[in-house]
């Protein structure tokens, strides 16, 4: 059945700003850092504790909880038609090693607040509604990122992802087994089940909303990206005895590659984004010439043609700058620029107007689980401001009123999609 504007307004008014803020602070206790952020990487003990608290809150809302083969969590509120495909919202609870309280967690907790608001407003939807906590969105401990949603829509990737070895040497399937043991008796959800729609809430991670005085970002899509792992192999030697001219120094070769790649990606219109976020030398001893270096490449650009052209030069450039060393370049993930569903975007705009929240259209520079969900159902995103646009940083900050405004938009939009 269709919900009226009065129904949707009642749902928005039932969102409790204080409760939503308290949930964020309680969740931020898991992996709290001295600088006020969180270190809650995927499937660490801190992430497991966050997942258990989420399941507890779901039980208090009389919602069923299930997990799939990669550990994605699904919190389900029934609809009047149990056979109808559900509408979902959500994001992730895992963080970067020096992350903030809101990146990812906001999308999950806005979904939980939505469930409270639906109950308080006395609204029953035709379709079931689900809140999803995706596994390993950040990709810090286990690479690649957005892993949970990628496996959900592509079950053929499951075996490869389960055998990924984390930065700490732990195999993902072993870490997942620890969580499953802690979770106890929990429902099982098959991969790649159908959805009628998906909406993800997130802090913007950029300053445009703050600079323009808008509260809601209507996300039009996500720019494409390519990610690589580069391994440079040289030869270990004594740093005090091996002549410089005879060395096969993997750090020197890798450093030349990083500089060369940054020059390749120079862009006078500031369209491209390029980053080497991990650079590890082995064996890592002060008196040993490094015999191996492994570094990451994260390259993004909304122009599909330019991204393909530049990405196609990465391997050749690394080979040309390897000197006496060998180099192996592996592309571990790629995605095209993903547009979001126009009807979902329009529903978000109307929900923002109904809630009295000024809005603007934005393209997301960061990747999100919504990009994968857009391959299987109508999808959109809602952004809210974060202070100075800072994210992936312990200084990340958002205000309670802005978080609540985004939750009001999510609650209305998801309820409308669910009938």
C-alpha cells in the first residue's frame, strides 16, 4: 500500500536525535582510540563486539538477524507480504586503523533508528525492510575493500575472498569463524538474494555540504576506481658493505615508481585521485638493503575513458622504473563510474524537503557498498556533512542534528520504497 505524506511526516518526526547519538557513542567504545577515533578493522575482536551489540539492538526491536557466507549481517523487519523482495538500508561497522566514529557506522545506525521510528509511528509496510552491516568495506586489514557487498552480488568471488590473508597474517575465513562462534545460533541468508531497493546513508567525507550550508546530499553516483598491489623484488644485502652500484635496492626502485606514478596522475583540472596508502619494505632491518617492497595503488576518476587510459600505463611505468629489480603489478579491483537510480534520488529530494532539510546533488568520490547494490536493485545514497570534510581520520566529526536529519530522510525514503 502507498504511504501518504502524513504517514511519511509522522515517521520523520519519530526519529529520536538523542537516541541516535547515544548509539553512535556506544558503538564508538569498541576500538576507541586516545585521539577520539576508532580502530575497528574488519572481524577483529572490536568488530565482533560491535556486531554483537548490533544483534542485541535488533533483538530488542523484535527483528530477525541472519548472516551470509561472507559475514554480512541482515536485520529484518517483516512486512505484510512475507514473499515480497525487501527494501534495505545500511553500510558497515568496520573502520580504518585510525578511523572516526561516523564513517560507515552512521549508515547502519541510521537504519536502526529508522526501525525505532517505524515502530513509534505505528507504520507497517508491505515489503520487509532490512538493515545491512556489510563485512570489510574499508579494506584495511583484508584487501580488497567493499568485499562483503561484492561477494553478496557475486557469489563466485566467495572462495577467493575467504582465503585472503590479512595485513596481520590472519586468513579471513579463520577470522570469520571466530565471529560465527561468538554469534552463536543465528540465521543463514543465501548470497545474491533479490532486493526491491537499497539506500545507504553516510557522512560526506568532503566539505561541499558544509561549505554550501546544505544538510542533505542527494548522491547521483560513485566515481570509478582501479586498485593494485605492486611487489618489487630486489636482493637483500649488508648495508655497510655492499657497494651502492651493485645493489638491487627494492625501496629505491619502488620509490622511483611512486614518484613516477604521481607525475603520471598530475591533473590540472583536479579530476583524478591517486594514492599509495601502504608501503612495506622487507625484511625491515636497518642494516639490510631491502630485498622486497609491496605497495598499494588506489586510483579513482569519474571519467571512464581517462581512468582506463591512465590505468593502462601503470604496469609499463613500473617496469620502466624498476632498474635492476623485478616488479609484479596486480590489479585487485576495478569498478566503473556508477550512476544511481533517478527515482530513488527524487524520493530522497522529496524526503529532505518534507523534513525541512536543504539539499543538493553530489557525486561521491569515495567507494561505498551502494555501488555493488546498484547492480542488482534501484539504489541511492544520502550524505550528511562532516566537519571540514575530514574522514578516515580520528578527528572525524559530525553533529547530532545533521545525523538525525539524514536518518529522517532515510526513514521516509525506505518506508516509501517498501510501500
